[in-house]
């Protein structure tokens, strides 16, 4: 289950994403608040979906995987898409496979 999201995350996803990128320690805070990497990455992917021209409420597994890179940084290897799908399912997060 996705943790309670901030008003900014829900209503102004572009601003929330920008704040994540620009605020030192924001990704660490997001990870701590989310409890799991897949949940933090899902939140970032969902915000990206909502902020895009073709707004969506369900990210793809590839979008969650890409968001993992943003959350963890460049030094951590990305999990395979199949692992992302399984981790999302285990966390109760709906993704498009």
C-alpha cells in the first residue's frame, strides 16, 4: 500500500518532483518515509505519470524501474523489470507490466 502522500505530491506533482531533485537529502527522506525502495520509486513514477501531457494514474513497470535509478542514484544496479513487477505486486501497487 502506498503511504500517505503530501498535498504537493498529489496536486502538484511537477513541483514535488522538482523539490525532490533540488533538496539535499530528499530522496533519503522519501525512502525512509516509503519504507521500501519499490514504494519510493512507485511514488516518483506515479508523480511523473500525473505530471505528463498524457496524465495517467498507473505507471508501467519500466517507469517504476527508471524511477528506481533516480531514487537510488547511479551507483546501484537496476532490478530487472520482472522483479519490479513482483515487488510492486507484493507491495500492493498496481503497475502496467
